[in-house]
């Protein structure tokens, strides 16, 4: 229902009186601590009366003052290393993009191999980072007050590398990826500052990247070949969607393929999809063909719409096949 106290027709009545009424409505919303309403009214003020510069500028100042006055000081103290890198507008933009959540013990926040589009700031409580193995969880690390969670999957196109389980009641501030969509227009550079901080301060994702990197590099082989990849549907059947790529390396557990994609969101939607893969390898003029299935566990972005798909095979390749692909004696 439209606000009856705010004029909708700029030609009715005296414009000065109407801008005053709208400005007063903004101040009233701030007095009632309705910051989102005040911001919406200011957007209407700018759209309807773009020449009311005094009211537009002053309302922006009042909104920032109100945000600063009602911000959670305890949260700011915990995350002083982060917030001290921002100016007042950037600080307020991040804080008011967060959602406060309280999670009881024994709950899974992140699951290995699952999608994640959230960044967590732990204000209170403890979380175990685990590696699922058969019917148990191997604890790799413990997180607590002042730690971040989910930074790598939030900043990149990749699946969770470990499972995160609360071991006590946990108080979190959560940032959803969609909440940053308008940051480029509202606070240019804020997203990059946040991601840089997370990449430097993150603990668990760095541990898992090193672990996974060691495993992959120990079995990675340089090859020469081509790949044809078909997307599979939920039933595991081949669809018409496919792409070709040059194959340059492979391991027992996976490979990576280069693709062209015009939209980042399209590339993001490939994450966790299953593929039917047909490889043709060439070594000293001899061709070897093989077929397997895999899952896209990560997507890396490069320049000029170039992406790399990181693929994990559903079944590890036999040692004899790797030797044949690479032209090594069996």
C-alpha cells in the first residue's frame, strides 16, 4: 500500500512543500529505526525531485548517521581488523547487508561437495570442520569467535571442500551472495576489499586447498588429446548440451577442461553438474579412446570469457589406463 503521506505526483501542489514532506517522512522513518524504509523514500525523492539537492544530500547523511548509531558495537569489536579497512559508508553497507542467525549445536552449516553462496562471520560459539569418511567425520580444524567460514566457495565458483558442524550454540552474521549484487553501484571496491580480507584470513579453505592440491599434483600427468563432454540430467541420462575442449592434463581422480562462456552466471550453473566424458588421446601417432563420468567441482574464470572446469571422476581411473594414455610402459 503506498505511503499516503508522500506525494506521488510531482506536478501537484508546491514542489518545495512536497520535497519537505518527503524529507520529513525520511526523518520519521529513521526515528522509528526503519532504515530500509528511509532508504526507499530517499530513492523516491531522487527519482521524483532530482533537483532537490539539499534534501537528497542531507537525507543521505542522516541515513548514514542512523546506521552508525544503531550498528552492533560488539560485532565491530570482534571484526575490527576487517571494519578498520573501510570508510563509514563501506562499513555500514557491509553490516546492514548481514543477517544475524543463531544455530544450535549439532547442525551442519556446510556439507562437503555441496553448493554454498554464503559467507559466515562467527561472533560466538564453536564449529568443527570435518572430512567425511565412511560413517564418521574426521575433525580437521576448530573455528570460533573471530573466524570466517565459507570464504573460498563464496568468492569462487566451487563446491564445499569440507563439512562444517556446530559443536555449541553459534551466533553468526551471514552474508548471502545476492546481497552484494548492487555493491558495485553503491560502494565500488567494497566487494574486492572483503574478498581480499577473507582470502588472507581464511583458515579452513586454505587447509583443504593445500590438501587437495597435494593429492592432485602427486598424480597429475601431462597428456595430448581432446574431450567431448555431455551434460547429464538428474536421472543420469545424456542431454543435447555438450562442448568440446583440448585436454592437456589428467590424474587418477580428475581433469580440467577449458571452455568459452559469455556469462559468469551460466558458468556458475555448471557447478555440481555431472558429465559424460569421451577422451581421445594421441601419443606417437597412436590414438586411445576412453569414456567415463565426472562431476564439475569448480569453475575458474580467466579473461575474455575463458573458463576452466575442474572435474572429479566418479570412479578413479585404473593405473594401467593412465600408463597407456601417457605412453608409459605398463
